[in-house]
């Protein structure tokens, strides 16, 4: 005995929303965005500034240190 085939119906979720959800669930499978503008390594997937994760962390820590030193200079 075979099951009857159910004819395809309209999808419940649009393909656009489904694609966004798949990208959010598996960020490590995204294609690389390009090269780091500082050192040329592969840029981090969540970097809007096109920095690799090392350069991004260095920028954040330098920014944090400069914020900490500002009150001492005044």
C-alpha cells in the first residue's frame, strides 16, 4: 500500500523569511564578506566595518582604553 501524494500547497512561511532564519541559525556557514581593511585576513561575519575578528577586538580595546584615560587628562 502506498500513501496518496498530497498536492503541493502554498507555503505557510515565505521563502524570504525562511532564508533569513536559516542564515541566522547558521552564521558559520555564511560566505565570507571579504577581506579585512587593516590586515587583509578574512573579515568577521558580524563586522560592518570589514574588519577581521583580531582587528575588531583591537579597535574595541583601544577605544575602551581611550575612554578610561580621558578623565585623568582633564
